[in-house]
């Protein structure tokens, strides 16, 4: 398993992390790993959603440039 060292954590953030860990009966390291897993999963989901939306926008239907407008087609159809 890899090791990650983080330096220069603000004292207030360290205290908040420590309180969260204690409230969940976890070590500080376990709490930080859990929080990192959650944040990374959320970020991956956001990236995947953006990619899906981008693909949907690219594939959505667009009529040909010289296609008649739908209003014009309806008027012609009603005249018949």
C-alpha cells in the first residue's frame, strides 16, 4: 500500500479532521483515507457526467442546413 505525506496542513483543518475521526471511532489516517475515497469518487463521477453530456450534445439531432422549418412544413400540410 502506498504512503502519502501531506505537509503544511492548517491547524484548524487538522483539528477538524481529528474531531471527525474521533466521532467515527477512526484513526486520523483512516478518516483521511475515507474522506479522500469519497472526494475522488465524487470527482470521477463529475468527470464521467461531463463526458456523457458532452457526447450527448455532439450526437443530438440537428436538421440539415437547408431543411425546411417545421412551421413551413405544417402550413404546407394543412393546405392539402
